[in-house]
């Protein structure tokens, strides 16, 4: 059932078994897993209220559906090395391994409206969809993304949540604090408020904060009943280790083999789903160069003046069983320049000559990278002096990158240059901003992927939640979302957010004796 | 890195000949490195070296830039000149194959440098430097 907070009596005490704060990918995934069970769920959806960054009240969307209301749909798994403790990456290592998430991947695929599971090179080669360019497998791995619809969780799952007897969604209800027992070992209730002054409390057996990498630490920090440092913050870890995925254009590729490179690195379609191809440093290369993980895709700018480029795009569409994009435009281009096409094809296929000068299909290639950021305790979210519409302190972000982050990008680009050069595949040129260790990242930008601010750790001194996503030292408070990632790899976070949320949901089902 | 910029067009032209050679099978590179023949810095460059360069002017400019950025590389030129001369005895095609193999081997072994952003094999830089020295 979905309702407005304005329909709740002012000062009411609402009871539930499970209270979920936040209605994005994590919150809705959790809530829908309990549909039809004996567990009474209350889902609270809010309302709008160092380094240059996107305004914090824009980058995360605080209404039903959360940030899935404006995400791009890129889905992929973390790689095995992302979970490992790497002796060259301080503070690295998850207390769980990839095997903890793998059982939840099939359900994650369904929730995110994706096709057949597959994110590694071997899978797509076996399916006959990918012919890898012969780069040194000791240096680079092929990696893939699937593009979600993108699933807008608020729209996609609204009807199911509305029809559920045991799930109540409260819209425009903002959490103003978590109230605990004097020892701070358990949450007694949470306080809610609307922008027009209505107030209520929620009492539950278990609570999950699923409000994103900025709001989760904020709610812990402003809940000071038992400890002025905030909940779960005995070791000053809440809000620290803020990480992003810097998106950058670090290099270009100059190749004499453009079609083979493009065929290996171009987006393709499989059973109606869009698949993106990329490269990442192999685990061996990361270990040898002592670098972070990252991923590289190729921006392939076609030669729009070339009739052969349009013919190629039509052929690709037909081969993949889909209507080629801009099909009408391309057909028209072929029809109006058919003599050039026929002449070129005659030269190419009967005389074994190159395509005519000026009619090459590819204009140029540029690399695009998504970078892992090293866990950095000085990169953090904390409470500022400024207050929001509810009188609560606004969060402040002090996002910091290090030389290690930039060196990792540079070393991988050089390794790619070596890999392409070793097979006669071309030459790589690094962008000028990448040539030194300064804080200049050119026109790079963050991907609005917030990780690390309530990180998972085996030892309470190193993080905020344990391997079950429960706040260290607390009995009934859990956190869902990418804020629990100890390290972020290069993978867009939503896929792992959903898988982790499913894992947490099944843990809570057991704990709450869901029938 | 210095402020002197090597343009994409210049690198493209200068490396074109070597780039084609880079597709040669690796054994050709080994032949360049291990094959019999006279050695020594005084042996001179083979006459066919300029024939291997589609843009001799661009290659010389690249070589000058390479030596300016990595002056210690000058010591490696004499042994390479001997190898080039030996491989060049078989004509431009043989020289291209041999140099190409060596370039590929450099990339595979990580024997590369970054010059004004370009990731290039040391052999590429040294060949260009030889061309520059020859012109001087």
C-alpha cells in the first residue's frame, strides 16, 4: 500500500517489523522481497528538500524510486579482485567474497530487466557474439556491461508494492533521527517529519538505512542520543572513505586496423539487450604494476561522410537481428551514393584493394575510462553548519583523490599502449593532463557513484557495518546500498546494490522469522 | 614532459612505415637481434633506411625530440645501427620486417617510453634517432 505521510495522524506511533529508510534500488529491492510474507514492512520515502561536485541535493534523488529516477542503466558485476585484500591498496578487502553475491545474480538480472547473465569475455565469445582483438591476456581482460531499460524502480515496482497487504510505503516522510537505548546498542524508534511540520515515530524490530552514500552517514552522524559522535561511529569511520568513479578521457588510439578494433570493442545487441564491451587490467597486471582497477571502453566516432560507414552499421544491425539505428537515414545515404558503394566494394572484394581514400568508416577512436578510487579516510562526508528545511545539518562532502588514483590510470593506459603495439594494432597517446601527478584531471567528472561512507569490515575499527551489513555494535540497525562497499572497483554500483540488498533481505527474512 | 608537441599527423606519418613493419612475425625481430654480420658504430647506416621511412623529415624530427627527452638513449644507437645495417643488407623489405619484429618485441616486453603522450617502443625512438643522426 502506498500512501502519503500527510494522511498519518500528527504525533502517531507506527509499528512495523521492518522499517526501511529510502526508496531507491536498495530500499525497493528489500521491500519487494517481503511481499506476501508475514513481515510487516514500512518503507519511508523522503521528499525534496574539497572538490567541485554536483550539488548534493541533486546528485541523489530523495523521492519514491530514489536515484533510479535518473540513472543510466549500466549494469555489471564487480570482478573477483575487487573483493580481495590487495597489499598495494591500503584499506582494501571485503569481508565477503564474490561467492556471497553470486547466488543472487539471477534475481538481480530479473529485477533490473536484463538478459542472459554474462559479463566476462569467455561467456560472450562462447555465445558467438564477441571476437576479441588479440591483446595480451596476461595484461588485459575483456569485460562487459548490460544496459538496463533503465529500470525506474518507483515506476516499475509501484503497483506491486501498492497491492501488497504487508508493505506500507509512506511518501514525503523524512527521517530526522534514529533514537536508541542509552547504550546505543539498539534503535528504539525513528522520528519522521514532513516539510509542513507533521511528525510521527516508527517502531520496528529491525531498521535498514537505504538512503544512499551521502544520506546514510548523515543519518548516523545526526543521531546522537547515546554518543555525540553519532551511531556506529566509535572509531570515527562514519562518512570517511568516500569514493567515486572518476570518468575520464585519458587516451586516444591511432590504429591501422580500425575495423577489427571496432568490431571487438563496439556495442552489440543480444536477444534485444544492449551489451557494451570494454577492457580492464587483468588481476596479474594490477598486482605487477601495483595499480587500482579500472575499465576502458572505446568511443568510436564513425565517419558520417562515408557511405561505407552507413552500410557497415546496417550490416551490423541485421547480423544482430535488430533494426539498425537511424535505418531510414542510412538507407537513403546508400541509395544516393550507390555508385561509390559499388565501386568501393568491387575494389575491396574483387581486387583485394583498400577502401577508397576518404571513405574509411572510422573517423577516430578515443578511450573512456571509469576509475576505481583508492579508499581514503580523508575523503569524507560530514555534517556542516548549514541547516536544511527540517532544521537538520546539511552534509558536506570533502572529496579527495590521490596521486595513486591518477598513476593507476596512467599505468593502465601505457599497458594498453604496449598491448596494442605488441600485436601491431596501433599506438596509444595519453592525454596531456595524465602525464603528471598533479591534481589536474582535465575534463573528467564523477559518475555520481557514492561508495564507502558506511563501509563493511570484519573489524569494527576499520568500518561501520559487518559482513551482514549490520552496524557494528548494534543489534537491529542495518545499512543497504553502495555506502557499504569497502572498495568500489570500476563497476557501476546499481547491480551490486541490488544483489547485496537481496542478500540482506534473505538474512532479515531469517532473522524476522518471515513465513 | 617537454613543451614541444609531436602532432598526431606527424607521428602517423613518421611511424607509418614502421607500423606496417610492426605486423611482421616476431622471428624477424629475433633475426635482427641475433643474426650474423659486422657490428660497431663505425659501420654506418644502410642506404636503404631512408627508403623505409614514408616521411623521413617527420621521422628525423621525432628522433631529435626523442634524444632531447631521453639523452641517455644515445648510447644505444651504435649497437642498433650495426643491427640495422646487417638487416638492411637484405633490402628495405627485410629491414622493415626485422625492425617491425623488434618493435613488437619491445612492446611485449614493456620496453617503451612515453614521449609527449605517445606510448612508443624504444626501438621506434632509436630508429628515428638514427635517422636524425644520419641526417646531421
